[in-house]
C-alpha cells in the first residue's frame, strides 16, 4: 500500500512536536512512511520498522493501517508494547 501525501513541509510534516520519532531526514510523514515500508521489506522481522510505519500511517490519518502495523510490531518485538500504547494515546486518542 502506498501512503497518502500530507501537505506539511516541515520534517514532521507540519505537526512539529506531536511525535517523538525523528522522521529520518524526510520532508513529510509520507516520505518517512516510504522509508519504513522499505525497512520492513528489507528486514521483515524487525519490529521497530513496523512500529515506525504505524506511527507515520497514524500521522497521515490511516488509522486502521497503523493499528495493523503496530500489531505486527508487538508480535515481532513484545518490548515495544508500552511505546505502541503511548503512540495510540498521542496519535489516535485511544487509551
């Protein structure tokens, strides 16, 4: 799945301060999303790639897809569960 482009132009896609993840020299969340897609393709068992992918999907409004990536991240790396829960609170408003 290809991510939708956001209109923001800052490194955080116009949402400065919303997410603690550094967007790895990307100009938008969509650009960052593409980087995480590539990372997950290269290392399918790397939970942090799916975690970051989920964050960027949530930031561009693709909530269901974000939840899928976070579920995969938690499956691959259970230590990410607290971070995933925090991102759900911050980005999706879920407890």
